């Protein structure tokens, strides 16, 4: 047996290298940051979208179902929307990993101040 096989510092280094490689693989597999370009568009049929009454066009909101909705409310002026000004689609904090229509709306709308 070689003296290097029992060296605690070498063993520690190899464990750390293996742990770092595993962590890098896990991080690489995680969804990209919310501002990443090209996120898939949120579908109104998505369960999360349905739970919050998301529609792609604020003019299509049912006033009977959402009486507090105002026609001036849309995703682009919501506090949760993170898209660039003037962009047709952008990320939303409520729907991670998906872009929402800037002209859309959901029942969690919070007007940006």
C-alpha cells in the first residue's frame, strides 16, 4: 500500500472534488433564472394559471367571476411581472419558469406603484 492512499488531506480533497462536481450537475439541471430568454409561454389551461384565473388578454376577464377586475389592469403593470417594458411576454414571480402575456391578467394582480 502506498502512503498516499491513507493521506487524510488527499482523501478530503477527493471528497470535496466529487461533492463539487455533483453540486455543479444539480445546479446545471435546475430551471434557469426567471429572466432567462425564451421561457415557455404560460398556457391558460395550466393548473396554476387556472387556479389564479389567468387569461392572456385582460379584456377577456369575466366581470361576473372577478368583479374587482379593472380594464386597466394587466400583467405589464403588475408588481409580480418581471418582463422588460414594452416586451409582449415576460416572466412572472407567480409562475416560475414561464412567461406571461404582458396584456394578460390573473386574480393575484397587484398594481405596481
